[in-house]
């Protein structure tokens, strides 16, 4: 399923019209119609406003995959340089299967807990 197909699927789930969606996002109705008619995808500068209007994560909108289950959806997003240690870590993290992601999170939480004990 493409990004635009997910958008229109979610609009149906929310019983939201294209006009309502346009009003919430500030995206021209003609642009939204083009996505549907030509099955094209929105440009990257529109992703965050689309996610907010549809109450979905960028991960779901772009891939159709939900994030790690059991974690609250957050409206905090980070821009990370892929050429840093954190960028490499995040990139590799998303290549893992969900069960392996959970293990990595568990390891990180355990290390943080140990670090807090060592500091006090």
C-alpha cells in the first residue's frame, strides 16, 4: 500500500472528508485530489501535518508499520544526522524485527538502571 492509499484509508476510518482534511492540514484540496487520482504521494514537507490531522505516526504513514507495541504514541519527534553514532544506531534499530527491537530497549533500560545505581 502506498502513502496516499494509507491516507485515504485513514480518512475513511475517521469519516473525514477531503475538505476537512484540507482544512486541518492547510494542503490545497486540488493537491489532495491529485494524490487520489494519480496515486502519487505527498511531498516530505507535508508529512508531519498529515500525521497530526490523521492522528498517526510518521512511521505508520510512511511504512504501514506501527512502532513498538505497548509504548505510548508521542508527539515529540527528533531530527537525527545519519552520520552520527545516534543516526547509525537508529538506522540499524529499524532494520531489526520487532522482538529484537524490544530486546534492545530492554538492554538500554537495564544499562540506565545500573548507571543510576553507580552514580548514587
